[in-house]
C-alpha cells in the first residue's frame, strides 16, 4: 500500500468534518491515517493508505470533494531528532 496526501483549501473555512467522504473511501479499500488542519480551518492535509493515488482522486470525485493536490509520498523517519 502507498501513502497518499490529500491537500485541500476551504473558502469559507469549514466548520465540521465532512463524514460523507468516508463510504467512498471504504468501498475502494482506502484507509485514513491522519489529518492536519490549519488553525483557521482554511486548509487541511490528510494522509491515507491506498493502493495508488488515483483511487483517492476517484473517491473525492464521487463525493464531490474539491482538492488542491493529491500525491504519493514516502515516509522518511530519522532515528535521532534534528535539534537546532
């Protein structure tokens, strides 16, 4: 499985998480990992696990979700924290 990033912008800012996307992801075998949301609720970055990015695009289109970018990422973990 690949790690996929979904980058979205919201104008006006969103008020609540939209759960209507979830069934579209489940039927494609996509797993939500985490979401990072801007303090002002105008942007989000969501991380998913999916066979490939096109499945996430398909789920977004089916749900009517507009997005800025979707791309595949690699997880890079440093054993020791980087300290200034």
